[in-house]
C-alpha cells in the first residue's frame, strides 16, 4: 500500500481540533459566497508552498473569524469540519470551541452551543463519533470561565453526553492559569472532563502549580511544549506529568508553523514517546495550518522513524485517552482490529 493511502486508511482519533481553526478553504469559499463577498475568494488561496507560513496562517484565521459570526455559519462550519474529518477516516472526534456572543447578529453563547450540537446531530449518519468540549479562553477572565463551565454542565445533561467537558486555551502569554483553578476543580466535581493547554510557552511556576493542584483531574494536556528542562521546563514538571500519567495532545505542524518548536526533529513527541507516555497526535487547526490528521501521522512516522505497526499502535492507544465511556472505547478498539488486515501491515 502506498504511504499516502496507508495514512488515509488508518483509523484515527482526533482529540485536539478547534472548530474555527479547522475550517477548510472550500468552506471559506462557501461562506464568502453566502455572505456576498465572492471578490475575496481569490485572496484565500494560500496553498502548500507558503513562503510566509505564519503570516498566511494568521491572515486566514482572521478571515475565519469574520466568517463565523452567526449561528448558521457555526452550523455550516461544524458540519463541514465533521465531514472532512470523517473523510480522513477519523472515527472518533472531539471538537472544541469558545461559545461566543455577538450582539450585532443576535448570537448568544446558548445559540452557539446549540448550532454545534445541531451539526453533530445532523452528521450522525457518518462513521464518526463526535464529542464537544466548550473552551475557556484565558483572555476572557474567570467570570466568563464559570459561565462556560455552567453552560457545559447544562448542555452535557441535555445532549446525552455529547458535550463532555472543558478545554482551556487562548493566548498563553495572557492571564494566569492559576486564577482558573477553582473553576477547574468545580468542573471536575461536576464530572466534566478537562483538557488544558499547558506549558505552550515556558511558564514553569504556573505549570507546576496547576499540575500539583489538579494532578490526575487533568484529563489531558494540550501541547505541553515547555515541560522538559531543555525547553524551558524542568524535571519536576516532567515527573508530575509522568506520575499522574496525563496524556499529551501533540500537534506537530501547528507547533512548527506556529514557531513554538523550531523544527519537526526537535518536537517534544520524541521525548514522551520514548518514555512510553500516552501521546495523541492532533491537528489543532487543520484549516489554519493547512494539514490533516493523516498528514500529521505521516510526518510523525517520517520524523521519528516509526514503522507501520508502531503507527497503528499509536493510533490504537489514543483510544485510551478519549473522553467517552468504556463501551465506546471497546467498540472503537474492536473497529481498529477489524480494519487492521485491510491496511496490509507487514
Ligand atoms: Zn489548541
């Protein structure tokens, strides 16, 4: 089997996908048309051969934000993102997004969440299970965080568990994660799962306090770029993550293009993978960074010299870290085993 075909057919789990960063060029064009802004279509063709990747990425993200300002946009975007992940043979997907309020268009946080849930319901015929994490943006303060936590609890109860927990994200240089500790603890007490962007930039004191206070209540860590001593962290942070066995969501292209990691070779994947620590490959923002989960697996395999059996096992082991009950996990593991012969791994 050709390499590209193998990664495409490999059944996969995506646990780190921000809805608004995942919008494809096709969906951007669809939304521009819908909004009568066709003249901007030619301006969003960035392609793979970017000379200024970061500038292009942010240009695209900015545009994406202006294209998702009402409930119908959110619905269209979420439907397309789910379909694209399903086409990439992602069998289990956790989406995350910050419920936004936009007075001018009548968008409320409730309508935002409902639009996402409607999209998940209307794509239920696809061979993909989708759960949703509400994002707490660290730029917006603790009061909004508390509201988001309450929103997550309320919608978890009416969505039959599709809303499964909280994500903590936003500009890592703004605010202090420790201010949000009471919200995280309360969320955990209410049985909401937690995935926290942590140590995206070097912040050893903040990171240490969060890891110490929350321990295994942290369901997963997003990125964890600066945990190791050589990356601005220290051994105590590494030990805490290992001790509590907190899985890491690792997004290679996002980190390289976002310039928090100098190149693929130096990505923290190697460090954690060598220690047999749970590592889950993710895309972060597949639209913004022009990637797919298949491509991310291919890059990891190429960079860290993983054979196909190891790649398959890496994908299978990601199931352990999903925010779903044991029945779903077992069903997915069975599916992986059923599909394995068709991948011709030798
Ligand atoms: Zn992220």
